[in-house]
C-alpha cells in the first residue's frame, strides 16, 4: 500500500490484504538464470566439437548441486520468515 487511504479502502472492500514478498524468488531466478547460461555455453562447446569432456560433466553436476542448495535455502528461509 502506498498510503493509509489505499489501505483503508482495500480493508473496507475486501476485509483483508495479502502481501507477498517475492524478493527471494527473484534472487533465486537470477542465480538459476546465470547457471543456465553457463550450462548453455558448455552445451555449445560440446555441440561444436562433438566431444564431451569429464570436466564438463563435473562442472554441470556442480551447477546442479548449487541449484539444489539455492532451492533448499530459499525454501527454508521462506518457512522461517528469514530473508
């Protein structure tokens, strides 16, 4: 709400206001987007050379683990009310 009048109008019309903080989800999306770009670069290299290196697979596994860590952190932060 931007001011008291808006708040009072919403309360009079709906009786309640739900405010959702999406900052954690936005941060997660930003991080996952960066990881996706890194994986895409690896895929382009694989497609251009027709060769898959063990280091590439290890790097992708590391990125996937980071995604899971971010998801677990984001979910636990939201459940406990932390930001």
